C-alpha cells in the first residue's frame, strides 16, 4: 500500500488510522511502514485537528 491509499480528509484519516491500529493490533510505526509514509506525516496531519498519538493506548486521542 502507499500514501495515495490514505484518506485526504483529516477526520477520515483519524478514523482510518485508529481503526487499522485497533483491528490489526499494530503500532503507528508499523502502520506508517505499511503505507510507505513517514510517521511524522500522519502525526502532523492529525495534530492540525487536535489529535496526538498516545503510545500506551496505541491510538490518536
């Protein structure tokens, strides 16, 4: 998969990322690797709408 597969809308991206993290039981780093994108790209996009990644919960809150 590639970055082109990710939703462009930040709220849709949030939902997509959190769902995949939960359902696949993977870390944000694993997710970023699967989609061939830097982890920071996801974090920056979601930070703009007020969400940060929580390592303990393994999701954006």
